[in-house]
C-alpha cells in the first residue's frame, strides 16, 4: 500500500482545500450554491484523486487519477480568476491560493512524467 499522505503533492492539495474554504467563507451568501460550492468541490477533488489513484495497481490507472486532479487544479484556478474578474475577491486575497495551485500543477506534471517513463 502506498502512503499518499507522505506525498508533497497530496499535502499541498490539502493546503489548497484549506485556502479555498477560507476564501469562500468571505464570499456573498448568494454565491453559496454557485461559485462557493464549485470552488470547494474542485479543491477537494485535487487531493482526493491523488489519494484514490495511489490505491490503483497499475501506473496507467494512477496516471488517470492524477490527470483528474490536474483538471481540478485548472478548474479551480479558473474559478478563482472569475472571483477576481467579478470583484468578489481582491487579488491580495487570492494570491496565495493561486500560487499554491500553480505549484501543485507543476508537481502533478512532474509526477505524471515519472509515471509515464
């Protein structure tokens, strides 16, 4: 059994979830069922798919779950940018999570590259 909790990429995913929930607590109530829900689900999907992929026997299956986690990163990044565009959040409030997401994307690309060899 692989211990996904020791992976930096999983740990950063958990940090992203924490930052996403802190950010969405500040959003207007009318966005609770729209952007808030979507942002939180995208964030949770990142470490969840990394964890689930680690349970797979083949590297091909693991790779597929990492692809899904990467897709969730891109989705979340887009949603955070939308918050800025709609003036629901200031760039100073989203800078840390966007930076974390960017690092996570790079780590996932690297990890996927290792599995592909």
